[in-house]
C-alpha cells in the first residue's frame, strides 16, 4: 500500500491530479492509502478497502469484438460508424429444429 501523500519514486502525485478507485469509483484523498496496478502503459488505482476485499485487478481491459463484414473478419472498432451502427442493430436467432426436417 502507498499513502497518497508519500513521495515514492514513480508514484509522485501532481498537485491537481485526482486518483479514482478502479472498483468503487471513489476519489482517493491525499492522505488515503491506495494500491497502484500497472497494466501496459496504463496505471489503475484501488482504494485500501477495495484492495483488501479483492486484491486482484479485474475488468481493466476492453474486450475486442471481431465480426464479419463484407467477407472480412475484423475488429468492430475498426469499422466505419455506419457499419458499427448496423452491427448494433443485428439480432441473433436460435434455431430449435433443423431446417431440413431431419
């Protein structure tokens, strides 16, 4: 745990920078303890209460959804706005019986 007012290398807090707990969304005060989690280039923070209840960082990365458009399987985020809207309008159907009657 790191106390917000401590000046530890790599954990320096800028005067106007606010830390928000990744789990509960609470703003971490300057004198409150927190736990930093580095994931790639991003740093996520957990307040002391959330870290004690679950020390594992969960749900920190967006899931990349792939789908087929015009014959190519690509991430939906790379599609244009029209195709993304079309993807959002799609409906999944579940077929209970075989179409051939077998």
